[in-house]
C-alpha cells in the first residue's frame, strides 16, 4: 500500500498581529483615517501557486517572526524518528494489543510554514514531505459525519446510532451500547464496549493498577464520561461508512479536498483487516488516529469564503469544542479571518 499522502502543517499559533509580535518594540502610530488604505481583497491560494510575502508587507515584525521559527526548530520532538519503535515505546510501553495492523512511515525533521492573510511569510524544514498526522485525522472523520447530517443521511446527532445500522451489523446491539447516540461518538463520551479490528476498547490507555483489572473496567452511561479512545473512534468510522455506503475517502475527496484545491497526493488509510462488504462491494473502513497504522493529514473546512461543511451548527445550536467535553466538531460558518496553514504536496 502506498504511503504517499499530503503534508499539511499547522502553524496558526504563530500567526499573530504585528502588535502582538512586537512585544516591547516601538510600533509606528496608526495613519489617520484620511491616509488609511482601503482593505485589500481576501487572498486564497490556488492549487499549485501559493504566493509568498515578506513579513513587513503583511504587518509582521520580521525579527520576532524569525525568533519564533528558531524556537519551533529548537523544540522538535526529541523522540526517535523510527515510527515502529516510537509506537512500541510509547503506546506499546503500557498497552497490550499494540501491534500495528496497517502501514507505518518514519517521520522527518521539524518543518512548517506560517501564513498571514493567506500568504506564506515563513517556512522551514521540508513542508512538502509526507508524514503521519495521527489524530488530526479525527477532523476528517467528524467532517464526513457532519456532511452526512448536512445531507440528511443522519437526521439528528441525538439519534441512536443503532437505528442507522443495517441487519447483521452488531456494533450497538449489547444492552450497554444500545443507548449510544451519534453525539456521544462525536464527543468521545460513548463508552462503547467491545472489540473492533482485533483491538478491545479497554486496551487503549487501559485503566486499573494491574493488567488483570483492565478488561473489567467501570462502565459509564453513554454521554456521562469522556475518554480519548481510538477503538471508539474506529466505531464511529465504521458506523459512518454504513451510513454513506461508499468509501469515506471518496466522500472527503469530493466534498472537501477537491473544492479547496488540495493535491492528489494525500491518503487516508484503514487497517489491513478493516474491510467490510456493503452492497456487494469490498470497502476498507478508515481510522481516526495513527495508534495502530499510518494516517492522513488535516485541512480546514472553509475555502474562498464559502462553507464546505456547516457541521459546527447542529439543529440550530452551535456545538461547543472544549477539550473537557471531548467535542470533535471542527467546522465553522463564514469566511475565514485567520487559519491554519495548508500545504499540498506536488
């Protein structure tokens, strides 16, 4: 299986107004209203032509920006770049069932870009390099679920997920799992119990002082307890696949990647054993993290001022996005004003 995907680099933390970057430096007084230039038109990069500007051309302090880049380079993860070893010594150091069941790619060195008003103002390393993006892929998964809601394939995120499953799919048939709603899956509060693709739910960040206690964890009522858990994210992926009835990679490509002008080099993988048959077609169910395999990269859902996915608003309410609640909704309405940086491979 090819390991070629797009490298997308998130650099929004460094995209700050000049007044913020300047710190104690003196800042020239603002021009009078009569001297103020009209606002420039919003710039959106074309697929293969992302323009650069000097920091001072977009109101940024070049020296402070250079300091930020140096700090980013100096703060590179010191862990091994050999990804199989990295997974074995992080997740695998405290978890059973840690064997990868999909492709894994060694990572490169620190790289990134910084944008301001859409223009690239700084870059370092090799931003075009293909690298794993791990749980950033949860954004993709929740986006395609949001698109299913937007299309009317999911009536309400407060519906029971089991009501959308075809005969023979037992993801939500145990008494504990029957009350799980789409909203619980999206917020990682489902407490789904079971095994998917050979990985038990309790094996991801197991709870208990002794391994013998791990399989007998406390059960929580769905919606009552948040836990970051990749097995349950994989349940969301399979459930969404049964709703769309076609590869979620195709949905993402047609509904998000093509409209924003992304390259054709990104990939979104499933596991070696995550194949199911739907309508006579073999389809690989994708994942939402790099815990047991390589993952795809992230992107924004707003492009050229129009919303691709309005899934942040569900039934007239704005979904919160706090870490405490575990909400995974990522869409926003309206034109962007400040954004994470998107880099497409060639």
